[in-house]
C-alpha cells in the first residue's frame, strides 16, 4: 500500500522517553510502508476490558478517506478516531473524525473521550481541548479525579407513535418512543423497567429498518440508591454494529429525556450488555456535558 499522503511524523514524549505518535521512518524491509502509533482505549471505564473500546490515531493531517476506512475496518471496533493538530489561534485545537468499520459518523462520544485521554496521557495536549468535527466544535476538559468532561450539543426529542413492528423487533413492552436530532438519528425507546432493558435480545435484522442509526432502549433505574439514575442499551444494526456498549452520543438524548422525568439536570446513566460503563450527564440547555474515565489497554504500531 502506498503511504497516506500529507502525513508527517508528530513527536511526543512520555516518562522522559521520546517516541512518535504519528508516522515514523520507513520500515527497513519495505520503504513504501511506514509505522504509526495506534492505541486502543476503553472509554467510560476505570479498568481494562470494560466500557467501550475505540481505536485512536494521532496524525499530522488526514490522508484520503479510503485509507481511513481501511484502517477502521482493520481495527474492527465500533469506532476508530483520527485526529490531527490545527494551527494555533483558531476556534479548535484538533481536527477529529470517527469511522466505524464501514461508515464515517457525525458524532461519537466514546471515541472522543478516548482521543482526549490519549492527548492527555501522551502530553500531546494539556488542559481543555477543542475538536473540530462534523457536529461542530466539541470540547473536552480534564477533571481532578482523572475523568474527562466533554461538551456536546443536546439532542432534540420528538414524541412519535410506536412504529409498526418495533415491539416485535425488540421483544419487549414499549412505554414511549422519541426521535432524536439528525446528527444522532436514533429512536429513544422507553421500556417498562430496568429488567426489561437488561434482558433484551432483539431481532437485529428487523430492528435495522426503524432508524438511520439505531435504537436506544432505556428505563429508570430499579433502585434509586444504586449509583445511577437510568439504564440503556444501544443497538445499531443500520451501521453494522449489533450493540454498542457505552455510547456517549446517545446520552445527549438520554440526558434531556431523563432530566425532564426525574427533575434534575445532573444524572448518571448505566449502559451496556456484556460490557458496561457509567456516563455522568449535566444538562446545560442546548449543550450536554458528558463525564467519564478512560484506560489505554493497547499501545502499539500500525504498519500501513
């Protein structure tokens, strides 16, 4: 494969040892292949093998889209984030894009958290960071406890009648259905209780027809003292992701949904099936603040 155009090495340092977070020198055995640093980060997690994993590559500029798609397909996680620094003095510090193994998406919370974590832990950025994305400028700021708070647009919510076939596709009693903003493109489906959400085993092929991205199933927490206020699971068969473990973008809709019902602007959501994680939400009008932790679990090289 030819080198991606327009990418040059980006240097960084950790623990006093220099290393490259962008492209390095050509490999000795193949002058047309280069090596770049790639990381897998578990987002909305405080320990490995929990939360939602994302690939992160810090580059000097974006290569062509076909290369980005190939890398995302090779990483084969729900999202891979690609970021490069922008000139000083602009409205954003880094450009950021997100790809599933098949599709570029307009917004991704967990891969944004993963990228901010990598910038902080490598020293590539310190303090708050502003990302230029397809959903506008998104902020990420470090917290004293090691978490990161992201500033995302709040999703609109539109009440909808229960679509024909949705009940059968989910296999659970539906309390209410709401549409979300175009940059999310999901249905928020409230179920009877937490047990119903946790026990879902939907017909993914049937579910695929019901939104441009997927279905967010949610319910109030069964125990108000359990440490979270609501639960959710996210199914995205329309973009070839059966279930996304902990979805930051979904919480830009879940935060206003549950804040209206529970009467509080600060809530904690618990999401996941096999893998789980917590998302702290703060509703600020047309912006939603999402806070979580992240852990780097793989730090290696991509030769492409």
